[in-house]
C-alpha cells in the first residue's frame, strides 16, 4: 500500500515538474513572456509539486492518504480557478480587455504581498494575449492539467480494494 502511494505521488511530482520545465522552456527558448496570471499558475504548479513531494516522502496509509489526496485536489482546484479566469480574460472582446498593469517586481515593492495578490488574480491586458501550443491556448492546457492532477490526487488517495 505504501509503495502504491509513493509511486502515485512520485508520478504527480514528475508531471508537475515537467509542466514547470515546459513553461520555463516556452519563456527562455520560445520567447513567450509570461503574464501575471501565468506566473500565478506557475506558483500553483510549484505548490502541487511540493504537495506531491510530501506525499511521496510520507507514503501515507490510513487517513493520511485522504489528507494528501485532498490537498492535491484543493491546490489543483485553485489552479483551475486561475486558469479559468485566464481563459475568460482571453475570451473578452478587445474593447473590454483591462489595461496592462505594472510588472510583478514593481507591484510587490510598491504595494506589498497582500495587496499584490488580488491585482495579480484580476489579470491585466497582457493576460488577454493568446499563445497556443498545438492549436490550444496555454491556459486551456493548464486547466486540463489541473483537472487531471486533481483527479489523480483523489485517485491515489482512495481506499484500496
């Protein structure tokens, strides 16, 4: 049982890290600059990687597997909300797109962390710019990944037969 938990969390960790590598590859090699919502989604994937790592290291049995699975599902649901917001911003007509805001570094230094988070989640005009991979927008890819990783977390946390 413990090995099944570890393998499941290890696979989730690997997928989360590969998604982060792909995101940074698109930025550094592909030249696609991340918008504020993209940065938030990267942070959520990093948080998923941490939760999967903890589950991998703990290899929980009993109620612990439900806790780890629930944490994965919760973090993935938060990420799905951010990706959904990003998709919504991309679907707006050009005249309804919010204005572009300042950079993340400036917002953190000028407003502090607690005031920056709502501004990041609101998105900006640069978040409405559409980039596709294989004909699918990047936030659609991340939404799919969040849903699959959340379901995976619930699946590996289920009661064994």
